C-alpha cells in the first residue's frame, strides 16, 4: 500500500497569517514522514482518518522562526472536514 501524506502549507489563522513559518521549515514535516515510513511507533497516533503526528514529534525546538505555543501547534494539526451534500 502506498504511503500518502497531505500537508496544507498555506493554512492561515483568523487574522490571515500563515500558520507554518515558511518553505525552509518544511523539512521538519518531511522528517516526521520519514520516521513514520521507517516504522517508528512513537511518532504518530491513530485517528479516524489515519495516523497523525503525536504532540511534540515534529521537531520545532531549534526553529528560529517557529513561535509556536501549544495552542498554535494544536491549530496546525486540526483536520478540517468539509462535507458537500
């Protein structure tokens, strides 16, 4: 089965500012994807739509432009579900 990931790099907050700090920081998410593909068990949690990163498993500590609080990190990982009837 193929490993498929979806990332919305252009997600914005209520003020219209991007949640993710920028293109140069994308490797942090790619690193998490690689760990997940390798089979690291402690980097993800199972949800109704598949596996999502566990809290703290995307490395943000050394990111100079990552100004994330726990609330912003939670907002980044929120899954938006749109249903069209």
